[in-house]
């Protein structure tokens, strides 16, 4: 048994981020390890633009998001799925001066290695702290779209070099890191940690005899409000019209699109799972919305404003790339809605993916 400290996104009011953290912790505990999250907290920077907008309606929404963020942080129910260490850290310097003591550090999943539009790396998530002798593993680290300028290659190489075992979530990202190391280090592509658990592992949070779940509806979860244009909103409207069911739009406290002609509700991770499970159809613009549509056998459509490498990598593994739309096309959307998913084929593909993750963790932890 090892004492493991996981470094990942664990302080966000984001349903997918919290569920991937819960899944990795739960799986590692199930195979006998003592697991905690390193409690690194990122301070959200506010500027004048955080509070004002030219459109009064948009400004009102900004204020509501800030109020909801404060409220849900105070409630604490986004973090009740995971166990954190006793010490909170607010900077890389604090981690380097007083590093948490574990046998193993794991850089967990989510977009922790995404260089973002600012072309910077967050060295915290590359485990740039602690004793050199501490084993370092990355499990399904995501680089998002993996649009990395060549000028950053050496910095990323130097940060990844101390890792004893390396795995990434997207095929493109795994190939990029492998290209940096060539024969020097083997890089693995493994699934998101949510796939390490079976459907039955999530059901204790889901199953309910509340009568509200007997009402049929479709659900949406859309994380990119700034880029979700009218064409994509038309896709959502068409799906709702064709299904002839009420639309429930699931939101994080301070993110996600608001939709007209829908019930816009803020949900916590456990509630989010319930709404996905009891829905008749899912409209997804989020990697983890697709993940749980697959795990819970929910027919779905992916509506995205850009070529999402995370979702493409996932759906290519299960043979469902044709369920992605990037603009309004009535015939394509109707065809997706009316095409039945072969869930037996999906389950077989996901089991193969899960086996890759289990094999990698067995190799790296033993």
C-alpha cells in the first residue's frame, strides 16, 4: 500500500472536474492505497471586466454567477466527494517550501497540462515540488486542444522528465509528449479516470424513488457560453422540438450557457449525475457530459463550436464520431437523433479503454 497525493483540479465548481477526481481517488482506494488530494487552491483573479458589460442583461448574469459561486463555495457540496490533505497551498512557492509528504505524487486528469491561450504552463500540475525520490506519475493528464507552440517544447520536456511514468488522456497529447522524448521515455494514452469505475459504482449517488424523476425530459450541459452562437442554439432548439420533451439545461454555479425555452438549473455533482441518468436524451458540449452519456447509456448529440480534441479522441475509441455537429444542419441533426446507439459495442470498447488504464496504474504503482 502506498500513500498517494493527487494533484489535479479539485477546487473548481465544475461537475466534470469533481467527478473525475472522485473516480481516480475511489479506484486507487479500491486497490488498497491511501489517497488524498493535495489541497492546492487557485485564487480567481477579478478585474473590472468581471463586473461590467455593455449589455445590462449580460452584466446581470455576471453578478448572478459571482453570487452563486460564493454561495456554493460556502455550502461545500462540490467537494464532499473527495478527501483532501490537511494543508492548503496557494502557490507553487508554498508547495516547494513545505511539500506534502507522500510515497507517490500523481498528476491527475482534467486539463492540467493545457498551456491555454496565454501559452504558459502551470508548474504546480507538473509536480515541480517535493523530494526527487518521491515517485511521480501522470494519469490521463489532459492538454486540451494540445496547441503547443514549439518554443515551449523544452520547458515541457524539462518538467515531464522527472516523471517515472507518464500517461495522457488524448491521443494527440500522448503523441506530442512521446515526440519530445522519442525513445527516452514511454508515454501511454489512457482513458479519463471516470472510466475506471463501473456504472454500478455511480448508482448509489443516482437512484431515487422521488416522483420528479418519472417525468420525461431531455438535458443539456454546455460549458462554452462565449462561443456558443445562434447556429448552435438552433441545433439545441431542433433537438428539443423533435423530441417533443421539456429541456432542462444543467449549469455549474458560475459557468455554462443559459438557454431560452429551457429550465436553467444549477446542479451539484450528485444531482448532475441524476439528471443525466434519468434523461431521455443528452445534448453535450462538455467532455464529461459525453463520458457519462456513454457510461449511463444515454443517447446523445455533441454540439460544439470547435474541433474538440478531447471529445474526438474519446468518440473515435467507441466508433461514435458521427454524433458531433459544429453548425446547424437539419438533416444531420435529425439523423443523429434517430440513429440508435449499439451500446454493446460501446461497452466493449470502453472495457478495452478501462483495461489500458488499469494496466498502466498496476505498472506504475507496483
